[in-house]
C-alpha cells in the first residue's frame, strides 16, 4: 500500500469536554492526535481503558464535533461540516461504525429487518421495499445468519449473533471504511476468532479499510497492518504491526506488552511480567510535559517540562519519547 492511497487523515485532533461545576476545566480526552489510514489496510489503535480511543473514534466519525484539529476522509475536510452536509457528501454512508456493546447499539423494539432497512432508507438505497428486503437477506447471509432472523428481536440472539447483525447493518450500505470500536471485547474468545476472521474475509472481498480499536494487544497484532499506541489522549508510538512487538520503543508500550498473559503456563512463569506502576493521571489535570513521566522508570528532567514530538526512530517507526531525542 502506497502513502498516496491515504483514505483517512487525522491531524492534531483534539476533543475536550467541559467539566460541570468547574469553570475553565476540561477533560482532555483527545489531545493532539495525528495519523493516517491507507486504503485497504487495518489500522489498530491500542491503549488502557480511558486513554481516549473510543472518543477518538466517535470524533473521527463526527458523532462529536472536534474541539480542534482536522479530519479528512477521501480528501474531503469533514471537520466543520454540519450533519446535513455530512449526509449530502455521502460521508455517513461511506464510513460506518461497529460499537462495543451489540445489545445497546440495537434498538430492542426493532426487528432485525427494521434495523437493516433503516440505513438503506436513510441513504435512499434500493428502488423499492422488495429490493431492500433482498439486500437485507443478502446482508444476513454474508454474516452467516439465516433469513428467518429478519423477523426476530435483539433479545432473541446471543451476543455473537447480535454483533453479526451490527456488522451486517454497517456493511449493507457498502462503506469504504468501518470503525470497529472494541467490537469483539464483549464476546467469548471462540466467537471473537470467528468475528475477526469474518472481518478479514470482508476486507478481501469488499476492499474494506478498518480502524480497529482494542485493548487486546495479541488480537491487534493478528488483524492489523499498522498499530498506534495511545496514552492519556496522545499517540505515543506508531509503526508496522510486527515491528511494535519485535521492537517496542516507548516505555508505555513495553509495559503493555509485558502485561499480556502468555498462553504457555511455563513461559508465563519464567517471563518477567512487571505491571505498569502507578495510576493513570486524570485527563482533567494531566501532568506537564510527557503525560507518562510519573509512571516511567526512565523519566528525565526534560520529560516533566516538554511535550515530546512524534519522531522517526528508524524505518518509519514513530515514537514520542525524549529518550530518543537526538
């Protein structure tokens, strides 16, 4: 994949939320994040809970209005577009999202048929009701669900089946990009593998591009071409998927990898699994300089004073850490 095949470009994105009862105080959920996603790739985004991954996803897809920065999709700057302009531009159809909880993201009063027809009607896809019904049946077949599921309600399905319905709903409008926001974390491990393999098949078949958000580093390694690591609203490392596991540079990334359980009990016993020390600071009052310095065993005085810039540490391996300053 070439650099000029960029589908999504995020530059210095910020998402701040005002704190009730505290004038001038903000939750800095996303604090100046920049990255690109190339057409046809899977870009993985990892980090601890509360680091801003889901807020970033919702800002990129414009469920939230960005506080600052820009988002370009297919070359179009969507940052300041109104909801009507987003719909008219086709953005709402070409970028879709699969959420973490498949039950809360489906309307319990709507049948599967109604849930699948809704995006078709909203985007004026299909000539008539019969054609839309055929499209709904085809969407269910694509995710290995029987046609009689059309007339059932979400509570009649297992968690894995509900997530398949959500995936079918996202794909029925033929998007170019799908954001998977912790889309498998609520599922059993065996079901996770089925869903991930299915998403991979769709990528090959339909040429889809994914932004895959998860906290499971082993799963992200399996599905992603490139990986970005977030900490307290900032991107701290970005490189090819295998590279980040072979040569993690940022102390936070190293700590995350050490915390991953080993599948072999003997290996787990012999391996040093030092947990990350300290608590995640509050995004309302984050530390000055590098946000990670209170928990970093290698922190230097400059880490407490200056924000490290994202720089190339060799071979396109980007890291934001003063340990690698020239």
